[in-house]
C-alpha cells in the first residue's frame, strides 16, 4: 500500500515539503450536481429567487472558495492560482444543475483540492440561496474528473 505523504514517521499530520518539486503547469477539473424540485429549478432559471442571481452568486462563491482552499483544508499549500472557472449546466430532465470547476496554476503541487472546493462551495451557495423554497435539495457526486501537471502527468478519471 502507498505511504500517506501527509504523515511523518511518527504518524503525525504534516504539510508535505514540496521545495524540491519542479514547477510545472497544473490543472484540475471537478464536477458535482445539485438536485432540486422542478419548481425550484424554474425559479432559478427565471431569476425568481428572492436572494438574487443564484448562478451568478454561486460562480463568484466558487472562485473565491478556490482561492481560500489553504485556509479551509489544513494541509493544503497556498498556491498562486492563475485561473479559476466555474460553469453550470442546467439539466431540466433531471431537475438539477451540474457544476464544473477548473483551476490552473504554475506551481510545485496540484490544484485538485481547489477545483473540488470551487464545486462544493458553488453547490452550497445554490443550496443557501434556494433553501427557503426547497429544503430537500441534495448536493451529489462531487468528484475530480481530471488533473494534469507534475510528476504524475495527466490523469483522466472521467470524460469531459
């Protein structure tokens, strides 16, 4: 079994030393889904949620969250992020909104956690803005789709 890099010889949590790692262009893409009642989805599409532009606010929340990842996840390295994208795809037949987050940087460690955080916080923001009309929403299947850069190169876990 592979050794956990965030534990020292005594089993204590530590931040991994990336000093000797090569700076490379790194990218990660994550995805998740918010499921809701059809009426809630219609309200979002018609800009009928009292708190305002749900997807606009959720996009900004995702971008801000990606930049704050090392403040939220204790052992993440602060990174000089060069790009964060958060996109939404409305799926009326499933009464859901699919969220895709992408993050890029030139650095010594990857941006997977930043992409996952962007998606998770975007989903939480949609929930927060819509919970007054639909407390039964669910945040589902937040996962990494692909990453590239660094020693391990490109890893594709799921299609586009």
